[in-house]
């Protein structure tokens, strides 16, 4: 006697066969969309917790998740870096956007703190003039950007351009 197969079991095996062929079911797509629409967790200083990723998309997700005035600062930094170094490589690692040049490494990163956005020039001690913030690391220099006080755009662009030409941190 032949065994009857319920419609439920057939539907499940159809879903599995679609998935095995690289397709996703409607319900799987809906779950994926909900997952991407969730707001990221904000860590101390309103620093968004963003999954590690390479390219412009995770950096833009990081910027979009920053609340208040710090979002504008991060967007300004991103725009200045992209303008100064059109072929810049971007990533989010350790909950911070990084900017680099292929075959040279990362030259700049940013991170949100409670009262400022910190821009790190990984070889900033070699820039002229040096960015004002000192570091415990010999080569690193910082620029803290506080609410309502963007740095001089020409000076910032010059630092970015200088930094992009120096060997950076391993990508």
C-alpha cells in the first residue's frame, strides 16, 4: 500500500529544494528583511554596533545609525575622505569605519564618543602639520570633532591626502 504524503510535507520539501538551488522562500526573504531593518545597538558614546563588512554599504549603515549631531560629523568626514581620495576603500571593523588605499593599508578611522567624534590618523605623526591629539601609539594622531566645531575643510582634506599616501595599517 502506498504511503500518503501530506501537503505540509510536500510544501516543506519544496522550500528545501528551492533553498538548495540557491533560491529563498518568501518567508525566508521576509525574515531577512526584518533582520536588516532592525536598529543597531548603540554602544557607549552612541557608537553603533555594526557587523564587520567591507565597502561603502556598512560604512553608510554605521553613519545612518549614529544619533544626533554626530551623524552629521561622520557624514562630513566620509564625504571629505571620499572627495580627497576617490579610490578609497572602506570597511567597518571593531564598530568603527576605516578608510584605506589598496596595497597600502588603512590610513584613517573614526569612532563616536559621548562628547565628540574621534578621527584617528594611523600615521598622523608623519603629517605636516600634525593633527592635535596625541596617542600612546607613536605614529597615531587624533582629531576630536565636537558639536558645532568642524575642522577647517582645507586642512582636513590636506591631512587626508597626506595620510592616504603613507603606508597604512594592514587591511
